[in-house]
C-alpha cells in the first residue's frame, strides 16, 4: 500500500501538539522541509530531540513550536552559536526553554534503548563529569557480573521521528548512504515515522541492494517526496552543504527581529519546498551540485533457486 | 569521475618562514599538528582540531587515520570541512558507520589513540568546560556542551587540546566540568581511572597561540615550549594561575614554508580557522 503523501498532509496527520519530535541527521540528511512545515502549521509545545539541534531547531524554537530541547551539542559547527535558543536559555526571551542534556554517546544510547525496548543503555562515559549533576537522569549503575560501575541513560522513544534519505519505495522501505548518524535508531525508537526522500523508487530498486536498506517500510507511516528537502544541510551524492547559509545564519539569528523576518520570508511566506527551491534560484542550486561523481562499485548478490 | 585534488606530500623539514610571515593562530595549528607525529588513530573534534589534524595528515603523520564522530573512519578530505559532518569526509573514506558503532566499537572499544579537543575553559589539570559560563541553571553564556567530548576524554588513550590562551579560558576553576582531565592531580586521577576502568590516561598536550604545554608528574600543565614572538609575560597575563615553566624553556620551531602553503592554499584559503 502506498504511503506517499504531501508534506502538508504528512505533518498534519502525524505530528501533534505536545509531541516529542526527533528530526535526526548528523549534519547530513536533516529534514529542513519537515521542520518548516511544522512551523507553518504552528504546532506547539513540542519537545525537540536531536544530538545537534542545528539551524533547524533554532528556527523551530524561534517560531515558538517548542517548550523543551533534548540534545548533546548546541551550536553552528565551525561558525558560532544558535542564538534563538540561546536567547531563551540565557534570558528567557521570549520564554524559558527547558533543556535536557547528554553527550553524543548518551543520546545515541538513548535512541538505541528506545529502539531495542530496553530500560536503559549502559556506557563508559560521564565519570567525574558534572553532566550527571546537571541531568539526574544520567545515573551510575553497578554491573551484575562484577563490581564495575558504568553510567546508564534512559530510553528515548519519540512520538515522531522524521528521516530524510536519498530514496525509498512507496511503502517506505528506505535506503541511504553517507553519514548515517543515528537515523536508524531514532526511527526504530519512534511511535510514528515520516520518511522524506529525494527520489521515489520502485520496490525492485530496493530489493536489488537490500544491504543499503536502513529503515523498513514496516515502521513507516508516511513517505514524502521532496527534492532538496534537506537544504541547507546536504544529501551525499545529490547536493552539498550550503555553508554560505550556515554562515549567514550567524548574522540573521543574532537578532530576534531579523530572525522573525527570515521566518516570514522563507517559511511562512511560501507554500512549501518547491517554492523554497525556486526562491533559492537556479544559480545557487547549481553551485551546490557535487563537483564530480564517485559511484560505488556494484556487488553481486547472486540468485539462488 | 570525482575531481579531487591530490593529497599533499609530507612536508620536507625545509626552510622556516620568517616570524612576520605567520600569525599566532597559524603557529598554533602547526605546533598542534606536529604533536601528532607517530600517532595512528585520531578522533577529530570540531573547530581548530579539524585543521590541525588535517595538516598533520599532510605533513608529519601521513598514515594517521582520522575518526570523525559523525561516523567516518579513515577520512581523506580533499578540502577542509567547515563541519565535522561534511560530505568530503565520506567520499573515499575507509568506512562509514552508524554513530552507535563509532562510539561503541571504535572509541569505547579502545581503538582511538588520540582524542583531539577544543574547549572554552581549561584548568591547570586539563579538566575541560564546554558547557556553560556561569551557573548551569542560569548561565551567563550557554556554550555548545559535550558533544562527544566527555566520552572521548575518558576513552581515547590520550587527549590533545588546542585553544587560544586568555584569562577567561585558562582559569583557576572551571565553571562546569564537561570532560574530566587530571581531576585534582595526577595521583588521584590515576587511581580513579584504574578503579573505574577508564581506557584513557587523560590529557597529554595543550597547544595554544603562545606555546606548548605537557603535563608533569603532578598532572599539572607545564609550559615546555614558547612560540617565536611570544613572551613569558604574555603567557602569564593570559593564564588564571601561576604556570609552571620548563627549564630550559624551548622555543617552538617556526612554521616551514610548506606548512604555511598547506594552511593558506590548501586547507584554509578563506582564513576561517586562522583569522
């Protein structure tokens, strides 16, 4: 059964006020298109989970969609800060923002425990760090097989996880390559999953390379076809990270007024991703295409009858 | 086919650039890169570590395997990535793995020789703050937080730190301990590491824009080399405690022409890291 839907319908049906939402993707494959649609639909009181909140959560926080952030690294890598989030944390402007903070490994462990239906995930981190004091959900536990102590983090089970990928079939069987982040763990941990892809492919394409299937359609609720839906993040092999925008955001986000003006122009003022791409302009889009191709070799799975 | 620039050759120990020909940041990056000579596997942090490690790969450590927390092992980026999740660390890498595997099998499994970190604040024992300035609940400045730094500091065999010196960053007491260093001193730190089964032995090098520090038997930072053009007065004015200074104090070898060419022409032509 086809699960293909428009972004508008997918977000309207799958994302509800008050949900815990994870739009994952480590630098790569971040669904800005879904984040912007959540802003346009004025969802409220969301708890946003992501290792690196990145520009997408800065924009969603600036738009007033969120009351809480669960994260492990809060910045604009190589550039600076996330100022809409910082305004809410440092001066409760325009309202406080609750933080629940881990390390990267802790966040990965949380999704893993959530996906595997475990009560906690154990890891060798947090020793002699102040993080367990700042977040009492990070707790020491004793090994049942000896006297070793490790730290535990609780499972994270988002109500909704959104994953951007290179391709999926209409049922949501999803293939991706390049940096995988913890997209798989976040999807399996979630109650509902939206897949956003650059390209909708036939089931036969998926079945021809099953090792590349990261998320099975079994756990997917909606498939949205949205080329360039990850911009200004990137899609390996399709388009580059728009570092110019990441640098520009530093100036835009430092001031609440320019941040809102940006949201008006680039989110509220347009109907969806197709219009966004048109607005970016052919020249900018063309400049983000990879400078060359680097195809993988193909492997032979063989047939067995 | 992909259009990749050829990977640079190890720099000959050739001619030194005149002192006026390099900035303090460039000296810092070069000094940090040289510290990686002989290392095998390095976990690369965001920011300054990224350029230092990539310079090392092109000069003193051609066999260095770069590990990025985003899930890349054995990267050979033909351009210097702004972020540590850049597509250029993927194409041509040895392996791309889920972050779960990277942190569980590579880092916690004990395969990482050097964790290379930056920081907002550091104390004399190499404890690192990258979380907040001020009180945690009501911070004056909210910093990015741990990322992978906390588990890198505990599980990498040793930790290198690169950061610019200032009274605000080199402090007597850090506001928040994000990543543990030598805690309150070497003896207690060694005991705790043993008891808790840490894989790492903690910080071993801190490279700044003024000099190179290693850690003495007490687990405290000691200035072993001062960069050309820097003075001991400058060092003391930009550090929140009375620093130990090696006798005799070495002077860091200035960047070679080849190191400068790699930074300015290949790694950072826009000066994003060196300004």
